[in-house]
C-alpha cells in the first residue's frame, strides 16, 4: 500500500511539474510572438516616418526648384527673367525689364514671402524686391526702391514657356 501511495504521489508530482513547464513554455512562446509583432510594428512605423520625411524633403526641393528656370516677358515674348540655384540655398537672378533696365548678378534667398533679392538700380543705388509664383507666372515686385523709374510696389509679370 505504501508503494502504491508513493507511486501515485510521484506520478502526481511529475504531472504537476510537466503541466507547469507546458504553461511556462506557452507563455514564453506567446511573449516571443508578441515581441516579434511589436518589432515588426516598430519597423513599419519607422519605415513610414522615413518615407514621410523623404516625401517632405522631395516636396521642399520641388518647391524650391519651382522658381528655377527661364521666363518670358509679356512685352515681346522674349526671355527676360532667369533664375538658377547656386546649390547653397541661394539663387542667381537676372531680371530684364523691356526698354528700361537689366538687373544682373542679383542674389536671392527663398523666404516665406518668395525669392527676396537685392540689386543695383540704374542710378547705382540698392533696389530690393521679391519674386513670387502664381501658377505659370513669376511676379517680380519691387519693395524698396529710390529710383524714380521703378517705385515701391511696381510689379512685372513673366511667364514660363510651354517647354519648361
């Protein structure tokens, strides 16, 4: 009888030990699966953030490069506004106003207002302005001028040729 009781107790102990290990193994497997899922979710999230940042950079570059090009004036349909990127965040401008003036070697900086520039007027004084885009047009507006031939607020419009 003692042997039978001892055998039953040993079997019960083994059964309880085996059940405990099985639950622990299941919990560990479930935890591992949750960790793998969490890592995959984090990787997807990180990938999404990287894509969004890349998209925003590309959009900013397209916005910045939107100004670059050659524009025709409406007076004689000839190129009279040239904008090129210097590669350092500034732009090189050449602004021609039909039968009035040419502003060469003007440097511009992109701001919230548009491409702001400073040039030298026909009298040798500084003249400032801003270039904005309105659809297919570039609008050059002079904001600070002491030259009598171009007063503050004077605007000239140029359009992109259809090939750009």
